[in-house]
C-alpha cells in the first residue's frame, strides 16, 4: 500500500502552500514569497481535485506527526499535442508541482506521491512526462527514470 492518496478538494489550500515552498527553494526573483494569489486559485483547484475524470491529478502524503494536513503533494496533468513518431497520440504528461515541507523531507513522501502521479499519467495515456527539476530534486527524478533534456526539463519515456 502506498503512503500517498489522491488529493481531494479538502487538500486544496495545502497544495499551493507547499508549492510555494518549492518555488521559494528555487530562489527565482519575482516568485519568492508570492502567496497572495493562492486564494484566487482555490475555487478552481478545489473543482479540479473533485473531478476524478480530469486530466489534472494530484497526490499527497500526510506525515504522521502532522495529521490532517499533507506533508508533500505531487500534481500534474496530461496535455494534448500534435502526435510525433515517438508519441503518435500526442498525450504528454507534465508534472508541475512536487514539494515537501522542510520538516518532512528525506522520508520518501515525494517519491510515493510521484509514483502515484506517474501511474495516473500512464492511465490517462501520456506517452512521456516532462518536468522542471530543482537541483535538489534531480536525484529523485533520475532514480525514477527521468533523463536530462538539453534544457532544464527532464523526460521519462512511458
């Protein structure tokens, strides 16, 4: 049994909070500490998390020391693109948010969330998955089979 569970509407407030932890760790000017817009995104995020048929999926792990609140989420979607010889269906998975709270790192939570998210993206027909990795997260993604592209994104052929 996985540590991760599918995120639901009740998790909507914690997903962007932890996403901001990830963004802050990248030290990107203009994005650090940008929490004011999270409230605007909550209604749509709740709606997407409630729609189990959506191409958007998110998974969370609750830390035992923090019951009732996710310690780590992983979220992603399947994009529909023009097919290529390597992916004739043109369905591309994109991981857009993986984060672990500073007090819950190095316990396998992000890995558990990613395993569930990758399974979901496969089920939704993704031929490969793209993500942008922080330097700290690259070893995790490489261990899951992602390889470096010429740009900062990584790819996993499914």
